[in-house]
């Protein structure tokens, strides 16, 4: 999932350099649930968001919104 999020975000982030006032907002309903029993960190959305924010150079902690099918609307 991390590689998919990086690929999806790259076109935007190639034109945008995050400042100290910006934060990453990750709004989703699902992490890597197929890995729940394997100890993969990306199963936890806050860990996934931390890795994504770090990859793109965000200085602030990311915000995760995850509330079933309304996550996208709540993010807006």
C-alpha cells in the first residue's frame, strides 16, 4: 500500500515542496489488513502515514482520518 500511495502522490509532490506549516492528511478506510498476523507496520494507518510523510519530506506529524465509508468526505 505504501508504494501505491507514493506512486499516486508523486505527480503532486513533484511540484510541491512541503513547508513547516504543511501536513499530510491520509484519509482511508483500510490499511494492510491482510498482514495483521504478520507484524507488518503498514497495517497500522498511523505508521503508514508516518512513512509516507517522511518519504515526501513533511516536517509535521501526519493526520489520519479513518471512519468507514465517510473518510473521504470527512477529510474534505
